């Protein structure tokens, strides 16, 4: 059975996804998830940003198994509206752990988008002060949009939203969309008190919480722009040779990640700055390690197969509950 994206959009919501991923991250850090490192192959059909990659991500957890195949071809963004190809595309296969029987095959693009934002929301809830009021967003793509929706659920206090993009018009468009009433823009939730607005990169980076969601191969966020106690959530620049954060950001922050092994292997921000991960988010959630206080915190996400499995299982369970 194949489940397409429109049906997934009708079944998967952040309300159950965020707590389910929270528990999965705790279980991962406690050794309760069987997940090898992802295998990544380059297409090597060209050079530069159009040289995409292909990855396989298997995982076993609780009553199911899953494997995700995902591609990232940044050059798709330059193909124009007539092609309308996303830069990330994925397929997830869900299987029974008891019999090995394939349960469902489903489109993975929206699942990847939503699980990434939901995991960041888990990290935001665990690492940010309850009193944060400003959110800076560097980037204006699908992850910027999905993070707005997920963050709003765990920190409604983030009323001051500042958006920066290399293309100023994209930042203005996202700010306008995010200001629409809920009935007109289901994905982004309630309108923000002061209204999201397009700003300079320096103003966005000076917020209490800074989301960096870019496809940049070189640093766009400079540590000198950050507040001394800022929380930075970085979800872009996945790969050991690309980065979106400068050395100062890495060297002046306590670094938290989903997985030490994955981040120190796959994040160019960490690899190229010579940094190390101080804690996994699952350890902090389980109270096995204290939340850092009195300084900057960087949460670096590279994505994990367990997150895709959890989201895919929620889709399947919701589909069964609907009697489809």
C-alpha cells in the first residue's frame, strides 16, 4: 500500500508527533533504538551544488522496522516553477518487527519536513527559558515555515518573529503568510501578536531563539551577532563539508545534538570547527544530564531514521483509526 503526501497531510499533526518524538529521543539515548549510521552516496553526475546525494536510513524500534531513502539535490531549486521539484525527496517503508511483513510505503517529503520541525520543538521546549519572547529565522523555505508552526505549540510566548532570507522577497512573503488568521493558514497556527516581519540578518540573529535553516555551504550566522544566552537551533547544512555557522558560534556554545555519533560524523558545522557534542537531547530529556545554564546553547540537528519511523507509524495508526 502506498500513502501519498495529500493523505499524509490529512493524518499527521504536530500535537501527537512532538510528544512521540520526545519519548523516542529519550529511548535512543538510553540505547533502546537499533539504528546504524546512514549510508550516503553522491550522485557525482556533475560538480558544485547540483551534485546531489542519496541516503538510506534503516531503524528498528518497538513493534516496527523502517527504512527511509532520501535524496537532496539543491540544484532543483533553480529549475523553475515549470518543474516544481523539491530539493529533498524521500520514501519510507514501514515493516512489522514480528513477521517482517511490509505494512506500508509512504511519501517521505512531508514527514521529513514535519519530523525535523517537531524534534526542534522538543529541543526548544527542553533548552529555552519559559520567558523567551523573540524568534529569529534565517531562511525562508519549507523548514522555516514548518518550524514556525511547531515552535508556536511549545512556546506561544515567541511573539516577536524576525525573518531573514538571502532573497528579501521570500522573507517578506513568509512573514505575510505567517500573519494570516488560522482559518486562512492552517499550517502556521495563530497569528503572532506583533506579526512576523522581514528584517536584517543581524536583527534576526539577535533574538532570544535563532533558527538557522539554510542550504548554505558556508557560514551565514556569525557568533558576534548573538546574545550571550541565545539558543541557536541549526537544522541546515547537513554534510561534513558544508556549514551554516561560524567558528565563534560553535566555540562559544554548549553543543547539544540528537546523536553524538551522527553530529560529529555528518555535521560540517561541528567537523570543520573542531567542536564536540557535550550532550544528547535525549539525555537532557531523561534528566541524565542537566540543562546547560548561563551561556549560549547550540542545538545541531542532522536528522535520524528513528524520527521518520515514529512519524510514519503515527500516519499508519491514524489511517487505521479512520477505518481506511
